[in-house]
C-alpha cells in the first residue's frame, strides 16, 4: 500500500494545481516554474524547461497581464469566454506533469478527466459568477470577483504544492459548492418560464 502513496500525493498536487488554473490560468504555472527554478520543487526530466529562467520570466509576464486584464471592463467578460478551454488544457497538462512515469494512456486519461474536468468546472462557475455580477451590478462588482479569483488561485497553488492533502479537500469543497449552487440556479431558471405563462 505504501508504494501507492507517492502516486496519490502526485494526484492531489496535480488536481490542486488544476483547480488553481480554474481561477487563473497562468498563476499556478508561474508558481511551478518559480518553485522549480528556486529548487523548492524537484525538477522533473520531462518538464525541465519549466524551471529555466526564460520560463519563469514568460509565465510571470503572462500572469501579470492576465491578472491586470481582468480589471478592464468588457475585457474581463471576453477573457471568460476563452478561459474555460484554456483552463481545461492547462489543468490537464499540470496533472499530466505529475505522472510522467506512467504509460501515456493512463497519464492522459487521469489528466483529462481529473485535471481538465476540475479546471473546466471551476472556470465555468467563475465565468457564470462574473456574468451575474455584470448583469446585476453593471460590472461594478467585477473587480471584487477578479481579486477573489486571484487570491483563490494563489492559495490553491501554494497549498497544492506544499499541502496536497489539504488541497484535495479544498477542491472537493469547491466542487460541492459549484454543484449545490448550480442546482439552485437551474431550479430558478426552470421556474421563470412557468411564471411567465
């Protein structure tokens, strides 16, 4: 049983990082890049490029641009329209990076289902939250949503890397909230057409 513990922890790290990409796409990749460059995270042979200085600079710039862009009215909603597929890809890659020693079929099955699914779920829910904020507050509350997303991505990235067991608990809690509030929203939407009849 103990031989499976590294795989389980790798899974928790990968899913935690995938969840972080649901909040902000580049921030968790930057944390991985910086952590590898500084020697906090062991370097993986297959992804050694991410620990180089050019990768740290590139992911750092991409992170700053992404964070700032979410504070620009209308651009934030435009970014949401492309964030779900990009987060899905990033989440899949981050999970895959944790399982390079497995065969390709197992590695990418885990990556797409666990990483891509987690990132897509969180990114979709947050895009819906911003759309609701735009509709109800004319976008005035959108900077608050953006700030909370950046904080969420930062916390999830750090926790995933250093406390992976706690990260998976956070992910399960976030997914629970998404399902719970998603069902409530679906019920409200179904009631509205009946009220109009």
